C-alpha cells in the first residue's frame, strides 16, 4: 500500500492550473463543455456514421460543489432511513458551504430548518436536488421550474430487478431527457457526499464506482495520506454515466489519476471518447471491470441492469485507449495511488535491490514475467558497487548486498550509486519482513535517498503485521517512497506506471484520423449489400475488391465448358469451389476441389460440385474457378458487431487454426497503423509472420493494410454489414502482398 502524510511522491506531470470552487473549467482543445446544467452539447466533429469524434465534457462543478441543495423527502424522524440520510446531507452541505432546503409536505421543520411543502416553494433556484422518494419521476418533472440543474435518485427497483424495472427506468430516463436536469442514479447512494480530508496535498485520485461498497478500499487511502477529491457512485446510470465522470475528472487540474469499478458500460462509444479525452490529457485511468467470466457477467447484469459486453472486446478497447485494467480492489488502490503521484520516469530500467539473494531472484522473476526490464548493470557500475558489497555477491541486477552493508555507512552509498545509473528509472527494494535494526535503517536510508532523487523508489514491506515502526512511521510517513504490501501489487503498479507514460508519450488519438466522409469504395460496396441476407463467396469477394483488397484471379461459371475456358484464362493449376449464399463451410460438404491441372479434371470437378450441391439442396449462383495460391501464412481478418462498441475488427491465425487455437486479437475502430501492428503482436503465433523453419518472412505491411481497409469497410458500412470473415487471407512472402482466398459476409 502506498503511503504518505501530507506530501506527494512528486509533482504530477500535468501543468498545474487553479480553478476556484464553482468556476467553469476552461474549454480544452479536445473536449466540449455542455450547456450549464443541461445535457452535453453536440461535438463539432462527426465520423462517417454521424457519431461524435470528441468527448462532450459535462460541467459537473455545481454537482460536486453546489451553492444550494434541496432534499426532497427530508425527515428527522429518528429510526427512519430518510432521517439518517438527511442528517448526513446537512453535515455535508455545511462542509461545502451549501445552503440546504428540506422539502416535505408533512413537516414544518426538519432538524430545526424550515421545511417547504413542494419543490415549487423553494426560496431560491437550487443547484442540486436529492430525491428521497420511491418514485422520482413526478419530482423530476417539477425540477426545471425550480431552476434545478442536478438531481440524485437513491430509489431502487429499476433495471437491476428485471424487465419491469427496466421499463420503469426507461420512463425515468425519458422524464430526465425532457427536463434537461442531469440525474445521478437511480439505485445509487451517499458516496458522492462523503467527507474528504482537506489536509492532504498533491495530485488526487477521483473515484467512480457502480457499487458503492467496492470503492471503500480506495476511499480508505486517505488514512494513509493519499488525497481523494471526488467519488461518483453512478448506480444504474439512467442519465449520467461512467463516461461523463471520466471526462469531467480528466479535465480537473487536481486529479492525478482516476480509479473506477465498472460492472457494465452504458454506451461503448461514450466510454471510448472519455478514455481518449483522459489519454489526451495524460490522466491515467485504472479500472476493475467485472464480467470476465459468464458467472461474473450474469451477476453484474443483475446488479446494474446493463450490458456487460463481450469481455475480450472490452479488454481490447481499454488497452487501445490506455485504460489500465486490474483485477483486484487492492491492485486498484495501489496502482491508482502510484500513478496519481509519481513523476514521469527518467528511464524504463528497473533495479531490484535486496538484503537477500533469494528475495531478489524471486522478485526479479515476477518483474520480468510482467514485462519489466531489469538491465544488467555495466561493469563499471558493478565495480563501484563492489566497493561496498562483497565480491562474491551478485550485483548485476538484481543486486544482493548480503545484509551487513545496510547497517553502516555503506547502505546510503549503495542506494545512491544504483539511482545514479542512467539506465535505471525505478528502484524496488523488497523487504520480506521486519529484521531490526537492519530493516529499520534500510527503510530510513531508502526514504532519505528518495528525497534526493527524481527517480521512483518503491518498497515492498512484506510483514503481515503492519504495525512496525519502520512501516507505519518511516515508510508511510514518506511523501516520496511508494510502499506496497505484496510483490504482485508492486509489480502490477510499476508496470502500469511505465506503460502509462510510454503510452501517453506517443499518443495520437485514433479519432483524429477517423473517416469523416464516405469513400468511393463505400458507394460501390453499398450497391453489393443484400439486406438481411448472407452473400455468396463471389459477392463477398466483390465487396473486398471494392475496398482494394486483393483476391485471386477467378471467374464465376455456370457450365462445365465455361469452367474449362475460365481455367485456361486463370492459369493452371486451379481451385474450384461451389458459390452460393448458404455455403458457409464448403470444404465440409466436399464443395472445394484443389490442384486441378487439366481440362478434363475441371469438367469432372464442375459436374461433381454441382451434383453434391443438388443432393444437399443447396442453391448455387455458380462455380468459382480460382487461381491457386500455394505459399504463405494463413490468417483470418473479420468484422463483427459488438453490442456496446459497434463494429469491431478481428485478426488472427487463419484456416482451421482459428477454430482450434482461437488465437485472435480485437481492435475497436477507429484505430491506425500502430494499433493494427500491435494487434498482430498480441497473437501467440505472431512469430509465424517472421518466418520459421526456413520459411521467408511474410508481408506484414500488406497484412496491416488489409486490416486497415477492413476497418474502413466496417465503419463505412456499419448498419449494412453485420459480419465479415476473410479466411484464409494468405500473407505471401515479404513484398508480394496478401490474397483473400475465401470470404463470408452477412448483411443487416
């Protein structure tokens, strides 16, 4: 667990700017602030489908820091839930300097404050209305006349309960849209009105949760000196959603990182735009997203009533836009805390320093497996370290001091020498357990060294007790040392820290290059689509041709004589395949013949293919006579439509391997060449493209070009093209291109 008192590990990398409470945040180059109190205004730039290309950033200042608050359904009847909530809201309003007005037709006063019979009787326009009523719809309809900008609905019994509840939530959402009021909830809680410590400095964590209790571990970081400024418990998201708060928090100057617990996304596109906005701003987003398994997804849906989406697509989308996905709440708190407060790394190398060779070796294994780079220290640096460390101990990295040097003047010299190495950006010292006085002095030396350097110093305090003075006072009392309790959390956080800065340093928004107008290819392709039908292989290949994707020389024929003429034009040897819209797996029915080298073979193959199709009752539009492509790596490139994100592009090992190994990577459009290449790097079998066992390297550039053309097709034909499967796409040796041997397309 990271610890600090009133400091920060370092100055956050974003330039500081001061915004007074209630002041409108400045417009950014990449976001649009919506009209005050209303729904976000339209983004100025749209893609080919008419969807926005930049996030609309809602102005939520008056939600979190209102000047006036109305509590509808306020009560002071002891023992009743509304009384406890009202009391907490009064205390919160006093802390933030807001005027609070109870509303309840059955009371003249609530906790000594004048109580108004209805919203219409409020003495002033209010920024925020908290609705403690079972049915918020009638109240929502009254809020615009009272000048209310934001509302919170605590009531449950909506989409989380099933079909009837979902219908009730739809009615609530409609009422909110008509009103122009922004709503948090329903099925939310009081987390937005928690008491945040105001005595902590430095960049803060902003928290978003769809389950309030799951945010408690992050909220508790304040007790270790780590600053939190906002908590958005989004509930069922009938209106305001995770993406709204993500965009808003990324625009706040005091926010160093955003931590999120997500059960389901309301809208995939909004989430991508918000994540893109955070990436442009350089603000790290760390998220737990439940639903990796079928059971988890089913449970999440029952809790929040939203689609969880295909987890592989969500994982790819998060990776693509720099969202750091972690699995546990402990990882969420540790990773978010480190990313919020640590300086930009000066180097990517990690040094592991310990008083035990076994500890160092163990940690080095975990770090290397996580992708951290542990550079071997130079001979000169090792010689320098051996001034203070016995020659028989390994100091190449990991660095083992044997224990005794930490107890005297040698300890600080060793630490400084490691940090002085230009290849090292992070020093990690695992201390597996208290071993005073040695561990106490080591902790003090590490804290002192962290004050003298701009590099990140991490300590893993492995004791399960956690009450030791070296841990509670020395390490947690430091504003510059990142302290963890487990090896795993340290490795996860450091990998995320280095990865985030690597990602944002070269970040170019995919939305900047998204197509804004339809290409000539789209107009040709749309004429080929058959709404509600599957295309034959021949028609699907015409679709590919329209987008400049290479297919074999081939002709569609309807007689044996025409097949012979076509074969002579295509050039022997040839492949012959039955072509029809109902044929998805031709080879399983014997409807593919390969390696035909003579006219007689072509004639016989035509008769056999048409006879099999007749016996199977499969209608054909003809038989394809195709050029035979013999060399290359078989890949698959496809398009599917995800319920949350819309069209997605898949690439992987093709042929039968796609079904056996399922070695595929997913991209969520829009994306550029860099992301397309990154998708190939995710494949377990990507080495096949480099050439193995004497095979020449494949034309990866041509494969990337096909992926990008397929992506363009997916975007431009969204709404018309439901599914595309190019399998196999044969990637020829370098410089020779890629050829789509077969294709399947399904139209909406």
